[in-house]
């Protein structure tokens, strides 16, 4: 690939051209050139003249920039642990992994003003992010102020998704509260994201494990039994069905969870699913390490087994799971993060979460595309286009077409790397994929017509990313026919204005 300045007078039409590209979208695969002006794609055609800046892709793959819509950045956990990555380090890491947009979480903890949380989070992002961004809300304290004022106002301002928890004592909502926030989502036009695990099941198993002295990190996986995820997934689906509200189940790890989503879809429910690299590539056995080393692999839900991995690959292929996100939750392997009590840390004290922002796309390409599990088009859908549609950013994001933001990644499909933390750009200090060989890596990353990453070089400054106000998520655009009973309940809550 070459990058040159064109001769005077040859670039009147374009600020930047990407030529001799194999352009792959969620639906197409063809050779051509991309002309860019003022940060937007102007044309996609054959034999375009060189722009002011001209990049010859040399026949390499060119995808829409990646969108990681589930990552935790500069966020305080419910245990009071701060992420290792702030908006700058995380956005840099994301860019080097082929991403041009990230959507992490502004987390409300009990007693917090949702408005203040959102305002402070947005200010930090604006000052630090090198790529475009939005954010979801986390709702843990659905007070009257939150439900009646702050949440509706923030949705109208372009934050059209929020996450709720069915586990973690300091975050979880009860069923009544879930129904309250589902109703707001349907009325205002937002998508609820659900962490579905049964808190009581997890606490009951954990209590008995600890009482008998089973405290090592590997017992984290034991306590988070598949049944806890399966039950909560089914319960979330049934609660959403009361008002026929579209929902997204995040980080699906079990066959039962995937089957519940598949069954609900078959019955006409607007239920959607997401999974992550660690559920496709790691298992519970990875937690079984000496001392507290297994804490590096503790996340919730935990990695499962090979049968679950195979089920999730199939669910990605057949569209039951539509999103592939990193769930990047970066905590250092020290007393400030993963192991707050040092060597005495029990599995209940471990900070839950794994880093993975930078390797999300390379892992899926290497393990999915190159091993024949998914197609190139499906790769683009799972890493970019479906995220843009699901969260109300399409067609500005997630596609290569006139009018879209010029968010592109030039991909070297033959580049083989060994994953090491030393070769990554986050601030975590380790990677659960250390030593894994990966083929396929981003070579050049372009965000709104700006070359953000070229090879091993970052070319933009902190704060140069832009906030993306999001519109109506795709699941809420569907014209749905409700049963008479559901229609009456929806009218009671005035929920159908987004469908009119």
C-alpha cells in the first residue's frame, strides 16, 4: 500500500481517495475506489482520480470501520474499582484494533444523578477520545427523577440505549423496576441492554463454596452456573413481552441463553443477542491456575466449555446473535484492580472483566473468517454494520456508501502476529490471549476522512473524536402487530408514539 500526495490540479474533487481496494460491506464484495470530501464518502466507483491525499490499498480488503458497542472505559465498578483505561488509552487501543467508533457506559450508581453522570462522562470523552464515540447509560437507581425526567431527556438528546443488571447487589433491578425502565424505553425510543444472570442463584452457590473453603478464582465459574444465565435470560424475555418491548441480551455465554433468544425470535419477539471473544475462545479451565493467576480470566458471565463455544459460533452464523463486542472491562492484575486483597483475594472479591478492545476484530477474522465459520460479509456485519443499525447510527456509520462518514479500515489479511500485551496499546498490563497466533490485522484506520492509524503510528490528537448523537434503534423501527391485551397495556402507558 502506498500513500502519496497527488499532482497539482488532480485532486479537485476529493480530500482523500482510497484506490485499488477490495471493498467488503455486510452485503457486497467488489473492487473499486472511494472518494472522500469533508469527512464523508462522496462516491464509490472505479478508476477515481487521486485526491489531495491518495492511498493505494494495493488490492487489500477495505471494511467499514469497526464499532465496539460494548466496552467499559473510565468507569467505576460497583465494587469501587476504576477501569485501567481512560478515554484516551482506550480509544487509542480501539483505533489500533480497527475501530472508528466506540460506545461504552456512563454508569449510575445508587444515589447518583443520572444527568450529572452523563454530563461528566461526556466531558471526559470530548477531551480525550481520538475516535468517534457515543455512550450508553447504566441505570441502577430508577428513582422518580431518573425515570420521569433524566432518562427521557437523555434519550431525546441521542443516548438511545441503556443497560440494566439482573445481578450484582449494588446494580441489579427487581422485576418491577425492569418493567418501569422497559416502559420508558418503549415510549421514548431506546433499546434496553440486559445483563441476564440470576443473582440469588449465584449468591447461594458462592455462599456454600466459601463456607467449605473453595475460594480460588476458578470457583467464580462454578458459582455463575449456566442455569443462572439461562433463567434470567428467559425471565428478561418474558418481562419484555408484557409490553412487547424490544431488548438486547448482552454477552451471551450459554447454549441455553442462545436457545432462549432463538425461541423468542421464532415466536415473533424483538429479542436480540450479543457475544464476545472470550466466550468463543476461552473456557472455565483457563481460570484454573496457581494462586490468584486465574483472576485474569474472571468475568461475568464466565467462559464456559467447548460445547458452548460451538453453540455460540452457530448462533453468530445463523443470526440469533447479531453483535460481536469486546466487553472490554480492563482491571490491572494488582491490588488496584483484579486482586484487591493480594494473594488472599477470594473469587467473590475479584474485579470481573477482561480486556479485549484491540484484538476483537483480529480474533474474529482469524478464528471466524479464516477457519470458515463466517463469511467476510458476516464479519463486517458482526463487527460494524449491525452495531450501527442496532444503536441508531446507520447509515452514517457501519457502511461504505455515499453520504456515510468516511470510516474505513484497510485490512492486511495475510499479516500474522503473536498477541502480546507489549504489542497492544491499552493500560491494563496483560491480555488473556497472550501468545495466541492471529492472522489478519488492520493496517490503516481512517475516521471521518482522517488517517488515525497508519501501521504502528497514531496520527491524531486526544479530543479529536466526535460525539455521535444516535437516532431510533433499528428494533424500534419495526412495525409490530400486538395482541389485544398487549395493545391495551401499551396504550395505557402511551408506548406507541415511536411506531406511528
